[in-house]
C-alpha cells in the first residue's frame, strides 16, 4: 500500500524565490488547462493539453517564462488535473468510495501552493534532497523513509511553511496476535468514549478559535491588497495551522493507539456534512475532526491488518442496555447516566453507546432487526428514524 511521509524543509532565500516561480508556473499551467477543459465539450487528452498549455505556451510572449522552471512539475500538473477529473466523474457515477469529490477548481495565488516531482525530477543524496532547477534542500528527517519514494510534492502552506511530501510503498503488517474488539462513540467535548470505559477528551481549541474570530473581524475592515490586510491574513493562517496541527497530532496518536491495541474497531457512520449545516455547532464539529479520525483509522487498519467496521448511522445505539438488551427508548440529552430497569446496572450514556457500537460491529446484538448489514433503510424509514437518532436530536435541541 502507498503512504505519505511529510518532512519540513527550510529553503534559503534563493530557493524560496525559485519555489515562488515554480508554484506560479504550475498554477498557471493548471488553470490554463482547466479553462480549456471547461470550454471544450469533450475532455481533451493529456498529451494535447501538454502540447497547448506547456510546449506551445512557452513560445508565446505572455507565457515564455514557463521555460525558466523544470518541465517535470508542469507536466505533472496536467496529469494531476486529469486524475482530478477522473475522480470527479467516478464520484458522480458512484464508483468511488468515501467522500464525494467536487469538480476541479482554479488554483489561487494565496492558497496553499504545491508542485509535484516524479522520478527523474528529484534525487536523495546523503540527507539532502535535490530538486531539478531548485538545488539541494536541507530536510528535517523526523523519521526515516521506509523505502525509495516514487514522487515528491513541495508544499508551501498558507502560514508560509515549506514541506516535502513523499509517496512511498509500505508493506502492511501481516502477522498479528489476537487482540480484542472495541467500539468507539464520538462526541465533541469527550472526543471518544471507548467500549472498555476509557474516555478521551478533545484538545481545547476555544482560545485559539477566539483569537481567529477576532482577527477575522479585523480582516474584514482592512482594504483589499493593503499590507496591513496581508499581515492579518498571515496571522489567521498561522493560528489556523496551529489548530490543525494540534488536532492532527491528537487524532494520529489516538488512532494509532486504538488500531494497534485492537483487532476489530467499530465506529459509527456519522453524517458529518449534514450536521455541519447546523450553524451553531458547525464550528465545533468541524474542529473535532470525526471524519479525519475515521480516514486515519481506515488507513491504519489496512497498514496493521485490522478490521474496521463502520456501522449504520441509523442504529439506535443509545436506546438499548448494552448488557442485557433492555430497550428504554429515546432519552433526553440531559440524561448522562441511568440505571437499567432490567438488570439494575448503573450505566454511563456514552460508554453504553460505545458498547452497543462494539456489539453491532462484532455481530452480536439483542435485536435481530438491527443485526448486520442486511438492514436496508428505505427513504420512508430514514425519515421516520430521524427523530429517534441521538445525534440529530442533539442538533435539534441546539436549534431552538
Ligand atoms: Zn440492562
């Protein structure tokens, strides 16, 4: 399987200038090619696009500076555009797993900038990475590369940091002793409640978030194109990068731990994009990163040969006692703890949900109606179930 390894780099002044040129050229080539694709009825072939947007463009006065940079990332930009269109079409036809892909967009100058080098455009020599027409780069090797990389992407993020991102082939771990199964219930303040009773709190982003909101209000008052506006933009980008880094660090550590310690991991399939539409909660939900967590778990499950079960979002995981299967029905959100009428056990709401998720994940459940993936929900059923589902209920409570 393929994996990405990312390292920070510190290019010198000359290299930064060269990178700026390279990013600009890649962006222009991408945008020119995309404009052509949007104009024509049938998607032009890769080779034709390269001919028009690179080879011929270099001869024109407006684009002759394209020959100042390496040709490899420029060709790659067009190839990547082809892949982006392909993914978009596949997503439209429903042939693609995961989140739906929107159609390729024009690249902007102030967004994250990238340029990708394939084999032949880069080499690694004695701790340094050589890029065509850029030179040798000093890299912070935070961990060793597991194998020879097939490509490298140079990234400059909005906060002005530079990274190299390598694509490498990694061997999935095959032998694994028998580990237990676990269910995970995701929330906002308590990010994860595990079925073994462990609760993991989410990092607190509220302080940084308040700073961002204040800066965003200032940004709105600044004149477009002014230096003061640019300064605020950079400040916001740095704060956002900080939140993102904190979250990714937290999610990576948690997902690695959960995957390494367990053989089967059951997660709930949350309708994140639907929930984000709720204005009051959207910020907290996006910052929590549930979807990101699932993506990480999926990748790591593959890497360590573990099984990841994503259970249907219509499972009423908070309506049953996980120990005896007694159904108490819908609960008010304020109820965090309750005593089961049947078995007399004192139950924490989130732990109970996590246990139920685990039970469904491993295929044990008290109600045959909810077992396995056979339960298909028709549209009518979906509408009926909405009111019984905890997460939606939660959102509705916040609405009024
Ligand atoms: Zn019970």
